[in-house]
C-alpha cells in the first residue's frame, strides 16, 4: 500500500493458487460432489461391465465402456460451472481494481485445480479399470488415467471460455452442453469417420473434437496387443480365423488411425489444453476492451 504498486508476479501466482485451492476445498459443489458422482458411476460401470472377457463379442462392450468414460464422465465437469462463474465475478472486481493480472489468475486457477482433477480421475479410473478387467499393465492404467485427467481439464477449459463470454450460469451450461454434444457426435464413435459428411462435420469439426483424440488414445491403449477369440467358429476353421488381433479390430471395426501411436493422441490433447487456456486469456483481455465500448454505446 505504501509503494502503491502491485505484488510481484510470482507472489500473485502463489497467493491466487492458495486462495483458489481453499475455495475449491470449501465449496462442496466444485469438486467433492463430482468426486462422489464419478465414484458412483465408476462402480456402476464396473459392475455392469465386470470382468469383460476377451471374446470377439467383448470388443463392442470394451468400445462402449471406453466411449462412456471419454464422454459422460468428462461431461459431468459442466456441473462445476456455477462455482466458476461466482469465482469469475470476484476476479472481475479485483481485476478492475488492479490487484493482479489475467495471466497470474489463470496460472493460479490451473495449478489449484490439478490436485482435485487428479483425484477425480485416479479414484474412479481405478475402480472402472480393475473391476472391468481391462488391459493388464501398469503403463496402460497410467495412460488411461492421463487421458481421463487431460479430458476433464479440457472440458473445464472450455467452460472457462464459455464463462468469459456468457456470465449467466444457466445460459453458460446450455451453451457448454451444446458444444460438447457436437464434439461427441463428431468424435468418430457414433458415426465412423468414413461415414461423416465431409463438409463441416468431418472438415474441420472431426479434427478439432476433443473426443476424437480421447477415443483413439483410449482405444489404442486398450486394444493393441490383445487377442480376441471367436467363439462361433468350429474346429475346422483355421486358427487365424478363430483369433482376431486388437489391431485388426481397431482398423476394421472402429476405423482408428493407426499411422501414429497413442502417445501422439495424448500430446494432441495436451496441446489443445494449452491452446484453450491461452484462448481464455485472450478472450478475457479482449472483453476488457470491448465492455467499455458496449457500455458507452448503451449509455448513448
């Protein structure tokens, strides 16, 4: 107060991270309620798809399970939107008073949310993964959790962008649901990539959909290296017809892009996460310049 200047950027980040962390901890609707719902849904998925097996028929069940994990479990992230809108109102007041910058706020909000999102990805992810008896490997489980973690972070980033443009939480939730619904439809599960209409739906919506890369990464992680047995074949059929590799399933059944590894899909999701956060920063700065102009126009 004596120097009449802001705190250092590093200090701003630390203070905002601590405050946001405490706010998330105290607000039951921010993450704790979602953790409970995620856990309940994970138990439901685990019991419905319990010990999924390795027959050819189980491939469809595996695909449905992974689809649900990549879509609906991340879709629930929208539930934290009202809490974020309230946080944005506090940010706007403090930002107008010049207490800290937009970059420090975004860094603090991102760092404070990581432990909670990791928690709601790890615990439900473990319940689903081991109850359904998916691919036996620690590395495969870590990848599964990472995709779930980044997907939840991405949906949160998307809702942050929506909140910066649509401050009303009801309108924001409807807008966010609409955007995510379009991304789900164009992810390549409900309609195979080759069947998507090329104008708009495949180019560009299919390639900018969060769920495309989440689907493909999870499918490669699960199907690669597995052998599925065809129970309908009799003993006279050759061995190559009885057993079907996971790679064949990915190419023929799901039309997964096999030209790159699952790690490329994960890195694309991480790149999208950084892009969404930067876009959030740009929109906030742009809105700060636009709002006075709009207010002046209304006054006239």
